[in-house]
C-alpha cells in the first residue's frame, strides 16, 4: 500500500512538472510571436519611410524645399504623431520620432501603430518644441536587449566606436539636420528638462561645463568638439540595468538645411 501511494505521489509530481513545462513553453511561444510582431512593425515602418516610388514632396512646396530620403507623406498617413526621423550610421537606429501632445509617456509603451508594447517608440515630450529649436532636445527610447530602439547606444561605451561613429542625422519634412556626438556617459535619472532652466544662458553654460568635466571611466567625452550655450544640442536617453541611472548620448547641431536654404520671404 505504501509503495502504491509513493508511485501515485510521484505521478502527481510529474504531472505538475509536465504542466508547468507546457505552460512555460506556451508563454515563451507567445513572447516570441509578440516580439516578432513588434519587429515586423519596425521593418514595415522603415519600408514605408524609404519607399521612393511614392511622391513625398508636399503639393504646396517651393523651390526652397529640400528632398529628404524619408517619405513623411506616407509616414504621417500611418500616424500623424510622426514628425521627424533619426538615423545613426553604425547602429540599427533608423526610426521615426513621435510626440503625443496629450500624454508624454504614451510612446514609452506604444508602437508607431498604437499597439501596447515593451518596444515603445522613439519619442520626445511636449516640454520641447517640434522644430529642434530648444537648447537641449531630449529624445527617449528603450534599451532593448536585442539591440533595437536605443539598445545599440551602449556601443558608445567603447572608445573606438565612439570616435568612429560621431554623426547623427535627423530628417523632417523638407529639412535635414546633422549633429556631431560629443558625449556619451551614465547620468542619474533626474528629468533634465525639469531640472535645469535652459532659458538662462548661465545655466546652459554651467550645464555644458558639467558634461565636459565628466571623468567617469565609462564616459566618453570629445573635448575637441566646441559647444557653447548658443548652440542646439540633442540628448538621446535610455535606461540601464540600474533604475536610478540613464545612459545619455549627446550631440551638437553642425548643419541645418533650413539655415543654409531658408524659406523665401513672402
């Protein structure tokens, strides 16, 4: 009798183990398909962006209109919150930039097509204007383990990579901006735009001094790049394994087609 009960008990354990294994397999399968769907969505939006077979120049454009490689006409049909595009050679970062005028955190957890996802989107907040006219424009993206979104920013921890991949392109309808990276380092999790009054020249100057005086071993700073309080910079921000830290990559505007080829006077 005792032997029978032991066998029965072992059988129950194996049933529980088997059920747990099946459940784990189903969860992994679901996770895989969700991630594949998110990845396919990224590829689809990139395909739309670089579809050169469709007309992308606005019908009311002038002779001053600058052609970009990104088809914003089609992109904004997909989602009118898309207002710019970021490309960083040497990384997989080649994505639309979005902004919700109602909810700053919306694209933290939603893809371009509005689906809730851990991928989120590359986005800015309404504390910044959408013309990149502020002293410091913050651009956010998740640090995905598979390297997508802002996951490849971690490459800038390597000094050689930092030195060989220093340029960022940002496209807008009829406009191309080129930025040069001057800093990549770990910072605390404070909200930069709410922590510094960048309307004050003195604050902008001291903020830059703080960046260029960074001495952490993991930081890469290019002191040969001259940045002043009158310049325009962008800050790419992503999370790290520490919830109280952020990894920042910062670049200064060096070329702007809007300045080189301003709109004609009315």
